[in-house]
């Protein structure tokens, strides 16, 4: 299929891969930029993939306090050099990550961090739900896998939709920054505190509330 030049440009910005590699990946993915980016990473052709194994021990610990002190976040994001750690581009990325954690309340950085015990418990619950819905047992396992994917999207930071641009995930945003900055970047860990957490209280839409503060 004919590949749109703007799609090649977008893919290059996301992955840092060469123009010809981007064009071939888009042809293979039938023009789907997200799928093409995945193909490039699988082949080790994206800038993000080539930098992923490099040590990232510099960086910053960023804090984000929601208006009124109701939510507090600390997040550690690493890069390779102290120089990059001090740049505005890197700092702005880390601030976006801290705001994401405040708004979307992830439990883990990645799906690899989800404890096996918790994952198996979630699968049991999802299986019981599917059976209670009257679904045939032969398709229940496929349904559970699909719903586990939704679990990852909700609770794993890297798989969440970016609150400032829901068309991309935090993982995609991370890979864009790696390509733009030219160093490996890693979101290492975070902690999130919410006032009155665990106590009975009214439910608020924190995504809308946090974004309203950002857009002021």
C-alpha cells in the first residue's frame, strides 16, 4: 500500500528509526502507526529499543502536590547523564508523569511488576464474572485474557492513556522522549498519597480536577 509521508514523519518522531525502516514498517502494518512502532521495536530498529539496555542512573525525583494538598506524588525517573537530567525537556516529561500518577492512580509502573498472586486472584474474579454472565465456558478464558488487558491499562502506568493526550499511552510518550532526547529514560518507581485514603469519603473525578489545575 502507498504510505502517507506524514505517517512516516510521525513514526520517525516516535521511534527515531530511519526513514526507509519506517516506510517498510508502515507498509507491513497497513499504515497503522502504532502497530508499525511495535514492529520496529520488535526488530530492534527504533531508537528507544537500541537504548533500552543502557544504564540510566541519573535523573530526578519529582513531586506533585494537587491543589489544596489532597494528593501528593513522588516519582523517580532516570536518565543516563546528569546533563540531560537538568534539561527542561526532561524535567517537563517527569512533571507530566507525576501529574499522570496523581490523576490516574496507577498501582504499578509496568505489567511486570504486578504480583503473580494478585494477577491470579484478578483472573479468578473475572472468570467468575464471565460465568455469572452466562458466557460459554469455552470462551471464558479468552474473555478473561481480554479483561486482564483492561486491568493492565487501568493499573499499570506505562499502559495508561496519557491524561493530556488520550490518543497515546505513557509508554508511547516515554519512547518519544527517548528518541527526542537521545538517552535511555526509565520510570523507576513512585509513591502516591491521597488525603483520607482508606477512609469513607465521597468519590471525586481526580482526572478532571487535576487537568483543570493544569489548564489554568
